[in-house]
C-alpha cells in the first residue's frame, strides 16, 4: 500500500482580481476528505502547479477531469496548490476546491 | 333454476377451530375468566393456539418489536409446531431468523428485512427460508385482507387492562391492521404488554379483539430508526439540500410531503429555518408532512414552518415533545401521539405533493435500487411514497404544475390536463468507498438471479422519478420528451462516474438551456458556500435545545 | 479577522477545529502560529504505510495573549488520525512547552513581574486518543518527553489543560492531562485512560457498552470529572466560556495555580488512592453511585441541568487530607 502522487500543471494569464492572500489552508485529512494548501506565486507567474497526494490509488484520470473543470471555471493561475487526500469522492474534492476559491475572495 | 354445484353447508369452520384453540389456550391463564398468561407459560400457550402450517403475523415493525413473543415462538416444540407461514411487515430481529433456522417457520411473506438482509439471503440460499413474495407495506396489509389473512397474530402494546383493551401509545404502527385482519376472520390474538393496569390512558385496540395477554414486565424492544445525528451531515448533503429547496420546493410550491431517512433529507429539514426562510418560503412550502417524527424536524416546527405531521410510527425520545405540540402532531384525548402505518402510507401515497428519498444505485433509465448482491432487504414503504398514484384525483398547485410539465404523459392520454406527484431522488454520484451510484447494470439483476426472483427488486422505477438531484445539479426528468432525453439528463448530472462520463457536453449545455438540467450555478447557489454552518442544528444536543428539553434522545445519541 | 474571531466565540468549542480553538482562546488577533501548514512538516512514517499525512501533523502550536498573560498554545486536532500523537505531533508539543519555559526565563531576565505580563502560561487543548498507532514508538517517546517537560516547567510556567473536543482525552494523554496544574472541561469533554471501545473489548458489552454514549459520558465526561475533582472547572460547551476561564486562570498568581494540581507529591498520590479505594468498592457499580456517595441526591437533575445549575448544585468529592481548595 503506497500513496499515489499526482502532478498537474496549467499555464495561463492570472485574472486580475483584488486577491489579497498569500496562502490559504482548508480542510482536514480524514476518511473521505482532504486538506488543500494554496500558495501564491510571485505576481507575474502564469503557471499553476497542483500536487496531489492520495491514499486512493488509480483515480488519476478522475483527478485530471475534476482539476481541469476547476481550472476552466476559476482560472487560478499563478499559484501552487497542495492537496492531501484520504479517498474523497469527486463531489467532495470539487466542493473543497470551490470553498477554497470562496475563501480567497473573502480575504 | 337448480344449480349444478353442491351447496355449501358448513359456515363456521373457522369459528369452530378458533373456539377449540381458545379452550386449549385458556388452560394457561392465571385464573378462570382471565386473559392473562404468566410469561413463564407463554411457550406452552403458543404451542396450544398455533398449529403447524398456520399463517402467523408476528408483529415486527420498523420501530417496535414483539420481541418476547418472538423469543417464545423460537422455543416451541418443533415437533408440535412447524412449517409456519410468517406474514409480517419487517424481519428485524435475530429471533425472526431463528424461527427459520429451527424449522418452526418455512415460508415468509414480508415487506422489509434490511436489519437481517445478509442472514435472510443466506437462509434462502440454504433452503431454510422460502420467500412467498416481497411486498410494500400497503401491499402486504392489503393481502392480510385477501389471501394472507393471519390465523394467529402475536402483537405488542405498552399496557393492557384486564379486559384485554390495549394501549399502544405513540408507536401504534401496524398493530391495528394486524389485529383487525386476524380477529375478524376468527383468528387468535396474543399481545405482549409491559404491564397490566386498572385504567389505560386510552384504548387503541378493543379488548374483545384480544384473546391473551402476556405481561412481560419490561417495554418491548424499540429501534430509534429515524434519528439522524446532524453532526454527520456533510457539506455535499447541504449543497444537494439547497438545490432541492431552491430548485424544486420553491418552484413547485411543495406544501405536503414525505421524506426518507437519508442525510440529504435530514439536511433539507435543518435548512428550512435558515436557507428556506431566507428565500421567504415559510408558509409557502413544507407545511404538511407524512413522516415519522424525525427529531431533525424540531427546528422547522419551532420556527412555524410545519402545520401538521402524521406518522407511520413514533420515534424514541420524541414522546414528550409531541405531547406538547398537539397542534402539529396527531395527539389523542389522553395527550399522547398515535401513529398508524397503514393510514400514513395511504396519506403518503395519495395526499402529498412530493416524496424525497435517496438510493444506492441508479441505472441510465432512472430505475433505482438499494439491492446489494448477497443481501435481501425488501422494500418497506418507499415504493408507495415514491410513485405517482394513478388513483389520485384532487389537485394542488404543485401537482398541477408537475402535471403540466410531464411531457411524456401526453403521448398516452392526449392533451387532457392531469397532475403529478413529485418523486425526487437525491443521489451522490459516488457513495461510501467511492463506489459509483450510477451504473450500467443494477446489482438488483444479480440478486434476482441469486435469489430466484421473477423480477429484479427495483425500489423505484424510472418512470416514477420526476427529479434526480446529485451534487452536479438537478435533472428535471419530467420535462424530458423521450427515454433518450431522460438518459442524457441523467448522464448530465452523473458526474465523473462511467455513466456521467458518457454525457455529451454540447447536449448537456442544450439541456441546461431548456431548463431540463440545472447546475448549482444555474440555480444561483455558490458551491463554495455550501457548508454545514447553514444548518439550524448541528448536533443532537442542538435539537434538545431547540425543543426546550422536551426531546430526550436515546442513550446511544447522548454525547455530553 | 476580528469578525471571524467574534463568530467563533459564539460557537460550541467542540465544533471548532484545532486552529480555530487556538486562535479563539487568545485575545483577538494575538495568536501567531509556529510551524503552520505552510511549513509542511509532515509525518515521515504515515506515507510508508499508505496513509496520507497532514501538513500540521494534527497539532497547532503558537504564541498569543490570554487576557494580560502571554501564552504558548498547543491545540490537538482530532479529525486527523483521531488526534493521535506521532513523532512530529509530539515534537511540536514538547518544543512548545520548552518554548514557554524559555520565554518565561527571558521575561524574568528582563525584570518583568508576573503582574505586568511577566508570567508566561502554557495552554494545552487536548483532543486525542493518545499514541498514534502507526508510529507508536515515537508517540510513546513523545509522551515521556512531554511529562519530562512538564517537570521542568513545574513552579515556573503554569500549565492549563483544556478538554472539550469531540474525541476528548484518552490513552497516554489522559495521564498528561491529569498532570497539568489546572484542568478545564466542558460536559462534552471526556477524560480517561483506556478508551471506551477498548474497555468494551476487554470486559465485554454486558459490562460496558461503548455504543451507549450516555454511559460513556457519565463515566468519563466533564460532569463526572468535575465531581471527582479530576477537572477543576466545568464550563459550557462554548468557545467564549473556555476563553474566559483560561484568561482568568492564566492571570492568577503562579502559587495559586500550582496548588490546583492533583498529583506530584506523595500526599497527593495517597489522596488519589483514597478516591480509587472508594470507587473500587462493591457498592459502586456506576459513576452515579459515586455521585450519590458524595451526597448528591437528584441525579437526574444534575445530569440534565445546564452547566451553571450543575456547578451550583453538584457535591464534589470531599477531599479529606489536603482539604477543600476551591
């Protein structure tokens, strides 16, 4: 039993929001749930790297689709996102990602 | 004209048989003329009044259980009493299975067996239990009055007086139905009670209908089946509940309804005083209920959302609360609530705007099932709640609107206006252990093959479902004009399951444009804002506080 | 930020997570986390077993102010591996205690007096089942290091324990929580050594049914611990109630705080043994028998009343030899 690590990279223009955050952290690693840590890259960066560590092995293609949908919706370029997952369903992953975005706009 | 057939001359065979058994049973009463039998003599009593091959209704409900009588029946001499045909709504207790293991019973007609589902499947495959049919509650009750009338009923009540009158209290459930069917066809009725008292709070079953009383000295076992700890509601449940309230209840003006016992519906109940209130829905939705007294309804009741609740059974710990809210619950002159499964099933079938439930599996056609291979769980009452009753004739705003939107009905009855009950399924695309809820082939097919059923045990057929709600959105299936379009709408909200991945993005966009599919975004719901902080109560303790201490949760739920 | 702090004060303590508790137990805006998730100091052992680590290893440590007192705060997160103590988790806890002691020395060297913010206090919010099974050796070692650090802090830095989370405080951490100077619990909080599930497994369901939560709570919960004086204070399950009590106690003179300790001298040990002797009596079948033994009559009332009524009416263990110290 090993953990699976997945890496995703997206390149695009960061949206000009008045995002005043440096880093954000939400969630807990528990069965069926995950934590997300988002760190902002220097202002000009147009790359976003997403690092997933998960105990549920073999769901790479589902992660790809959920994260693609997330990036297509929110265009979160210019950050580094770390996810520690303990077998969350796509529904939970999506919800937490959207909660992260809401947290950003709250800051 | 002279008839060719010989004339029947015997008209009291059942009555004679009853008298014979009554006499034999009476040797065990505590004094001449009494109906009371010492618990220690109960096994002998059962041996005296039950004959091999009898149809026996052993009261097994969702909540209360005639557990003492069940244990006694397990201990009868199998040489004397065997091959019984059990006709009971729920196979709930280990002793219900023991009857078959020991050869006392051989055949079962029932409705629900979820608590013993694995054991029932095993007994069927070992040839120890034969299943007649698996019914819905109303169906089985119906057959009690046609071809499955019990010869003997073994029921349970809280207390009795010496004349045999029974007080069943809030958990009346199936008792009146079982006793009426049995007694009026000259059957024997035995009741276990906690104690015999001089004066009952009220009479739920007339004493004339009861032949023997067994005062057990303790309450019968009662399962708090409808208590959901709000702490276990997830953010995903909240998201789906918000969609149901805003996208369905508010749109159709759903006033009367039945809820299943899942956490999704529990979330809806706890969002009424907060989210629904903020949408201005108080008085407009969810005023009349046919449900068990869910503790999670307390905040909505306290906030004035709820006008009335009629119940199938009671719920442990809710007794005092209900007694103090007689405007809302069905409370007798004695001050305590009375439930009745048959009545409430009828109400939930015919008289409500909507049913909301959840399921384990759904196929591409919208057929849903909770069947799992290796487990026989039965149906209970859900199929009668979760369907549009063809016999309904009265109208409500929600019923009319749903009828207008039911595109496919026109293909069958032409342009005649007709209403429709809303049947809403809340399904997370993946269940526990990331098992997909949307499948190409329901496990019900496998179970059918294993258990030798004639049809797969479908809980709700696709044609009954008007709305499918997943975390991805709502599919307004009633608005679809073909089976093909229904499939596309189901796929559109089936998320990242294999079935969901078959969805054509272009087609999904078109379905959204037509209002057949609505995402949270389409409904103006921010996914990132869906979280449990919106719930009016987030723990059992919060519910106790809402009730001013009138709700007394069972010990297993008290975490303070 | 203060908005968030205000909202948290009105919530049940048990509902907040470890980070929220740490932030909200301090004065608004005063908490600064050390080794926050961003430092990504995770367990080296969990991944080897296919278990996902968490960036803070289930514990939040940092500095803040409670009332007028500078505090070092330790807060355990029970959502992650049940609050179990592993290597990183334990090290963060030990280093936080040492940091408090070091801070105290620095303040003293600068001539600050306790009345003028010169007394550093240590606040530990326990929410744990004890040793993390996946890294038991490191976890056990951490427990002994914590006890050792407690010894070093004795008479220098007051230690205030708080138990009010959903898991409570069990296993080795039950010993640790019993070794603090002042212990504050809510009626949601539980304190014990062997967890209810393990007890059931050993003695059988007939003897102890762990699914009967009411039984579990009346045996290990805050109300019982208050009556047996394992807990010094019982407060409502409200963030605000915990913060106010912590601020109040943290402002007491060191001597007064230290006197609240229930172990640490031979005399105290003998006193505890006397309580054990009482509880082991044949007549004591249930915690409520013990309550009755101490002169409590209307048990149902005590059990169902709110915390303020409970505190006003509960008769506690009459501590004989070392006397009442309320």
